[in-house]
């Protein structure tokens, strides 16, 4: 048992880091200091906005619009509206998908201004106030609207207008084709006086608020974010992946122009997306606090006297468990990759060709075998035919557990292959490929390889407990990093591509090999792997046979 303290320490510390990195913020009560953001105060607005479904043109949406105009006026902003016509596609969606025959109000954007907005360098805060059909929309997007209102209240505590103009835009008809945002950026004169935008969204009702999209050439914009936000949640990998997907938010039409832009969302509790149960009571108040803290800090950083961030080359960025933002130019990824390779080679001195081949086979077994197993289990879970999109969102936590069990089984079955303290050629090649093809995503592989190499080198060059302790710390960082990002990955693409988690698992192998005993008993590992496979298969069957989730959007259909 004495040999197991290092892997146990690495696992426990890694789990703690992952939990901290994925946990939403601690909610602040209504009586917290007036200069800061309080989710307790913001939730009062959420309660009013999301008291009932409020689709575009409905009587309920009219009540929300009137409430928001009153709130902006009470905060000292100059309030106006922009009435616009819905395009045919939006009208069709309103009728057929949301079944809304109401015409209580025309589609209407709500606009508030504060300070000098005519100088051409204003900052825009944006969220949509309409909800999806049948959903109160507490998260999507009452939370974003409420976060902006509470941010305005905190800013107003100074008693003076900001250094530059501030524009607030609450768009209508986002849920039926971004019609409000398209109208504003195409037709409203204020669109020409804005230089920076922060948009708030949600695809779920919990989890960390993450900066998942920026405008192009984001180097200086990210540096300003890093300076201003004390508990960041951001990922250049998320920004890259999102750019490849057909998804849209109100920021989409804005990015057709040359703004500096930030897009935030939380995607935890995914089953509540567009759900009839997306009420204030089911909204994670900590997510509102997290979103609001980042919004207030970034808004202050953009409103100060400094020029707004100019365009600069895209950079790599990600948060280190929410503690701080790691960011660097993409060329620095090459330096880190060379350093990782050097550490692996240093730990690999006089290693046999056979040992190197075992490591290569083990890495491929985890990446390909684990990915294939998860792919098959996902088919068993129901992905082999037409599915209800919202039901699959509700199944993400179960799919995540299913995938983790499958990966644990593959890791246990292949341990004799990958548990050797030699360089991970396959891992380094994967990191190299990412650095060439998608440098802002390469950190997914580069950092585990770097820390894994450091762990291997520590066991080789540091004596006794010191070496094992250093390796345990490096391994814990890798475990926490991969669990945090694996959780984010599963929430983002889990229903369609859960097998991608196997690639992250393969990146953990050098760090795991550095702390595990060289010889592991085979029989207990086989029993453990068998149990994990049985549980994973059982989870897949349960997902398939489970009735459509009660959280599924009321307008959803198969297909």
C-alpha cells in the first residue's frame, strides 16, 4: 500500500481541482456590498421576467418589455425602442414551431444609453428578452438580461457616467432567427457608434459562465479580459469549435462588422434548455453570479479611459481551474511543445524499443479502443436512429458517466501496455498535429504532455519521496485539467460525439504512468474493467429505454 500514496494523492487532488474549476460561483445575497454584483438582487429580475413563457408578439412579452423599459429608466438610462418587421422565415417559425397567433405587440428591441454614445467608441451589453415557446426562459435569456441590469446598478453606484458611452440592447425575436439583432445591426444608427460588445446567452440552467466566442484577431481583447476578470472561465478551444458549428446567437450578425466582441454562456443542466421547467427555481443562482461577476469586471475594464482593445493576432487561452487565465501567442505553443518533447526524451534515456512500442500501443488502445467503445455504447443508448434533441440534452449527465466508465475499463485492460515510464511518441505527435492544424486548440494535448513529461522526469531524477511527490503534483494537474475540459467537452458535444473524450484520456497516460507502480495486479484490474463495462452497458440501455424527459421542449419532435 505504501506504493499507492502517490497515485491516490494525484487522483484526489486532481478531482478537487476539477470540481473547483467546474463549480459555479457562490451566490451573493441581496444585502451584499452595493458596489459588487449580487445574484440575489439579479434573481428578483429573473423572477419577474421568467414568471411565464413570453414568446415574441405575445401579451406576456409585452409585459416583460414594459417592465424592462421601466427598470432601465429607474437606473438612469435614456430608453428608446426599435420596432421592426419579422422576415418570412421568422414568422413561419413563430407560427409552426411556437404556435403563437398573438399580436399583442410588434417585435421590439429595447435600447438604453448612458453617457456619451455619439463619440463612436461605445460599449454594448446585449441579451435577448423573448423566450422559446412553452418555456419561461429563466436561463435563456432572463439570466443574461438580469445580469446586465444588476451590472448597471453596480456601475451607477459611482454616481458619474462612464468614461465612454454605454449602450444596452435587449433584443426581441432571438428565438425565431435573431431577427431583433439583425435589425439593430443593419438599421439602427447606434450600431455605427459601438466599438465593443458583450453578449450573454445560455444553453442550459447551470454551470460556469464561459467566454466561448470572440471576434476575430482577439489577442488584445483576451489580454484585457485577463486583466479585468478575477475568476475567469474561458477557452480558445471552445471558440475554435464553436466557429465550426452551425450555431448562432445574437452576436452572429454583429460579427459581420468590425467590433471587438465577447460572447458568454453557461451550458450546465442542459436538459433545461428551452424547457417548460426552465423556471427561476431551477436556475442555478451560482451561474448568474458567475456570469455577473465576469460581466461587471469586463465592462469596467472596457469603460475605463484606456483605448478599447485593438485587433491583434489570435492567441491561445484557457482558465486554470477558474483561478487565473493562461494566455500566450500561438507561436509559444511551439516552445511548450519542444519543452515537452525534451522532458520526455530526458525521462526516456536508454529506454528499449519494446517499451516504446508498448507505450505507443497503449496510447492507441485508449484513443481508438476507448473512442470506439464509447461510439458503440452511444449507438446502444439511442443514437442509432432519430432522437429528440432536447431529450438527448437531458441525457448528457448519463452519457458522461457512461463514457467515463468505458474509459476506465479500457485504461484498466490496457494498463500493461501504457504503464511504462518512457516517452509518449503518439501523444507528442498528436500535440504536434494540433499545433500545426489548430494552434489555439493544441493546449488540450501540449499541456498534458508537458506536465506528464515533467512527472516522468521527476521520478527519474529526484530521489525517493521527493520524486514521487513532484510526480503526484504534476499528475494531479493533468487529471484535473483533463477532467475539467472533458466535462466541458461532454456538455458541448456529448450527445453527438462523446467518443472525443477518449482523445483526452489518451493524453493522461504519461502522467498516470509516472505515479502508478510499475507492476499492477492483472486479475483485480480485469474484474474492475468488467464491472465498468457492465455498468456502462447498463447505463446505455437505461438511456435508450428511459421515456422522453419531462424537461424536453414542448414544441420538440423526433428527427
